[in-house]
C-alpha cells in the first residue's frame, strides 16, 4: 500500500520532509501541498507532481489524501490537527502540537472522542539510535533506578530574532520530551538559573541558561542550554543510576592524529546530527499507516505535556521561582506514564 500524504506548510522543513517522503521513505507519495504563500506551495509541489490546494481544510478533505503532514507556522497547528481528526485522517504534526495548553487539550479531547489514535508529534529524538539504546539500558535495570540526569543542548550561534523564552519553547522542548520518554516519568517542576552571560550573545538574550527539572519519582535533571557556544552543535545526556550510568554517544566520526594533536569532528547543525532520526521517524510512521496500525510515536498527550512544561519553564525564567507544571491527569486513552 502506498500512503498518499498531503503537506500543509511548504517552508524549509516542509520541503525537507517532502524530499524525505519522496526519495528516502518507501511506501509514501506526496500528492497535495498547501502554504499561505501560493508560489512557495507550487515550488514544493511541482517536482513531485503534487496538486496545490488553497488551504489546509481543502487539502485534508481531498479524497486521495490518506494522511496529513503539518509543517506550517506553529500557531496554525491546532486548527489543522483538529480538522484532520474531524476527517478521521492520521496527522503528523511537527512540534509544537499547539502553542497553548488549551489548544493541546482540545486536540486530546477530540482524539479521545474519536476513539482511535490519529496524531503523532514530531519529536525526532525518540528515533535517534543513541537515545533508543539509552532507553533500553535504563528500562533493563542495568544501572539501577535513575537518580540524576545531566544534559546539554548547545548551538554555535542563533539569529538576533531568537529570544530568551525560545531557549525553553524551541530548544529545550526536545530534551523535555525525550527525558519524559527515557525515564518513563513525568516532570512536575521546573526552575531556571542564569549564570554569567556569554559576550557572544545579542544583548537582549539570556544565554546560557541552566534549567532544573524534578520528576514525579524524584529524579533531578539539569539541562544546560547554551545557544552561542561557537564551537558546534553539541547534544549531551548522561543518566546516573544507583548502580551505574549510561551516556549518550557522540555521533560516530573518525579520529585524526597529526602535528602532535588528536582531533575529531564536531557537527555544526541539528540537521546533520538528527538526519537519521528524522528518516527513521518517517519510515516507521508510514510503515505503521500502511499496515493499518495506530501511530506509536509521540502522542497528542506528549505534545500537551511538552507545551505545558516549556511554558512553565518560561514562567520560571521570568519569575526566578520554582514553578510546578500542573499537568492535567493523563487520560487512560494514552496509556501509562510518559
């Protein structure tokens, strides 16, 4: 079975996923595209022979669109996801699921009422080979019960439009999701500490930031978000348990010894770091749909939790206080813990 996909949003990530679905993933075909910029939609659609629609609602309603991919501007996500649920069509939504907790809950309620999972949220780190191995080790009990997790999320630079709140909303959101999944635990409080600021930042930006999370089981997490580190794109994660620890491996690369030095390459962008994870994410999504299965990746509930926790982290940044996340009780529809 070929899964016919309609894409809402033809910006950079939309183009990238159209390329991925066309040339990397088997069993998928992009048949429809829409974007607020009609010329951009035409540019994305033409190479794959897809039709262009005036808006998301028309695309979702098309008889030959089996599944929907939402890669549009974040504030439009809720509208498109809710329309797809109403049409009974599977929908893959790049993060965020929605920009407010209220809209996320509307999606959760709509999907629950539908009675079958349709929504998957694009948290690709769950598909990274290193993170998957870490989760296997933690779940096996080899390091005992997790006690502490140390993380870092470093970018070489960010544009002037990047704000202090985006450190949580756009950057740390990936750690928030993957840590809930790694630990099978929920984040219940958040705090932000501001160390000495780097001189490499734009003056309006608080950088770096240290985010401190506590889970329902008492695990303490520290996350360094440093988005002007200069030297590269560097993702680190180490879980310390009662009987050992497990560390996320750096991307495989050769070591070079020359002129009295031993060096290895450091990646400089997130696209290179997580390209394989993106490919795996879409392969598994399409394979599941082709088999008639419900999505098994990050759910609408995971999207809701990430939105609530990152919003609480922004509040913690602005207030200087420890902030409770105050998540709603998780519906039985979405299974057990994170």
